[in-house]
């Protein structure tokens, strides 16, 4: 039996399939960086578990407001964490809305509504990205 | 063609796909839950900050409660571990032979992480520290 070779074209679905894997693994890596840095800054004695969870999901200084950290500007709130937050928002929101698109399109099948739903999800994605980046940079 | 895709919800549950089927279903449900949770949280935080809206503040208070956190940590850890399994098996397809073993391994990693987190959350909730 001879094996056949398939040349995958760079279709939208193919690119998003790869992006879903890469962004998912990146989000786990970013969460690991967040939780390891938190312990390096002294989270063991200054932060309780729910606060640490919130920080791990999203390293925003507003998430550690209820902790015993004396000064968040020492390590916890700076440009590095703003870049990390923007990365997490980009990977997370894109991964999430693309997944939502996949689930909806699985349910509706071939339908006249498909391009409208795609457009609506794209609008939601743009809106969420703009608002999240605004909150990260100007809060 | 002959394939009937119009299967009802309960008829679909009777399909005996076993562990991989349940993992696939839970992955979708937890994924949609996270899109809803994170989307609402982004907008609620924005309006809490900009307009001080009562609704947005109340949404964030619910999100900070320990019961909600037990649910959220289940959703995030399950989706993360299951997604990691899928990504690893897709990167090295020869391990697909062991996909059922991979699912058991995933469960044995999930139980201690989730169990310990829930234990500490309930312990603090009972002690009333937040």
C-alpha cells in the first residue's frame, strides 16, 4: 500500500486549528510564569489562595488588592506584567471566541446565518480586545 | 446522505463513546462557560472602573465568592489539562494509541490539584477569613 502525501493549504480553519493548540499551551505557560513569579515575590506569606488564583489567571494589580502585599509597585505592577496581560488577553480572547465560533458552526451546519454569526463574533472579539487593553494600560 | 445529524440531546447522551466522549463534551461546555465568564468579567470590570455601576460591582462580588471560585477552578483546571492532553497527542500523533491511558493520567493529575484547591477554599470559607 502506498502512502499518499497531502499538501495542506493555509486555509483559515487550518491556521485557527494550529493557533488553538499554540495559544492553549502558551496560556498554560503564561499562568506558570505568573504563579512562579508570585511565589518569588513572597506570595506564600502575603497572598491567600483565591487572590493567588486570580493573579495566576490574570496578573493584574487589581486582582491582588485584598492581599497583605506592602507595595505592589515592587515587582507586581510594572510594564512587564502589562505586556504579559496583553499577551494573555490576546491568546485567551482569540482562543475563546474562535472556540465559540467552532461550537456554533457545528450546531448550525450549512446555514445562511453563518457569515452574520462570524461577523458578530468578530465584532465581540474586537470590542473585548479594545476594552481589555484599555483596562490594562489605563487603570 | 444517509447520515442523520439531527440527534436530540438525551439521545446523544446514550451514545456509548466512553471517557473520550465525556471529555470532549466537558471540554466544550467548560470552554463556553469560560468565554461567558471572562467576557462578562472584562465588561463588568470596565464599567465598574469607569462608571461605578452597581450591576457591574455586584457581578464582580459574585465572581469573588468562594462558591463561584470552586466552580471556576474546576472549569479552568479541567479545560487546561484536557487541552494540554489534546495538544500533546496532536503534536505526537503516535501516542494516539494510548489516548485512553492519557485520559486516566489526566484524571490522576486533575484530582489532587482540584481536591487540594477545593479543600483550602472550603477551609478558609469555614474559618470566615473572606
